[in-house]
């Protein structure tokens, strides 16, 4: 599935961007369009993409793995210090450390699930850094890459920043 992201500048309408070329209009109507809310700056655009939790625009697996691994390591370390240094768990570190590891991994996964670990794809980040006040991020998705190529060529012709991802 191919995806095209474009930044619609403030004051410019979508119809104005697409123009009157029948091939571009047909491609735009065949592709599904997602329109993000208006962004006030680049940081706001990053947060809109992250909060949207769109599979095409974000990645989440690395954050979940880091949260689970970090929680497991921290839990095991805390229980090791408590059992060896302070005699908790009757000094049975062979029980305390695996318990801390399991509990920490659970809490890390729970935290990741509740707060979300989504971040913008690396391919999309340069486009999001170009956001000016009032810009709107547009996303077209289609199974046929040639449809998105037609829209992309129109965006380039209109001097609108865009990126085509596979």
C-alpha cells in the first residue's frame, strides 16, 4: 500500500491544489484521503501525527520494546537492591530478582499501552519539519502507486511539499 503525504499551506484550498486535470482528479477520488487538523508549528504537527496513531504515519514497536525491557531491568535491579541490601524477601534474591523482572516488564508494557509509544516515521519527519503555522497535513492512500504519482506530480507543480512512501 502506497501513501502520499502533502502539506497544504494555509489559505490554499484542496481543490486549488488538485487543479482541473481530469487524471489528477480521478486519482484523488480513487485514493482515500485523510486530512489532519491545522497545525500551528512543526512540534504541533508531530503531536498531531503521534496522537492520530495512524499506521501509515507512525511506528510504535521500538517504543514498546524499550518500555518493556526498561521496566524489566529496573524492576530486577530494584528487587536485587532490596533483597541483598535491605534483607527484604528474607534475603532470597533468587526469588526477588525474577519477581522484579516480571513485575517490571508488566508495568513497562502497561505504561506503553496507556501512554502510547507512537512516533512519526523517519521518512515523514523531514516533511513535518517544514510545517508553517496554519498548514494542514494531507494523506492519500491507494493500492496503485501510479494514482499517487499523479497527485504527487501535481503537488510538485504547485510547489507543495510532499513525500511518497511505500
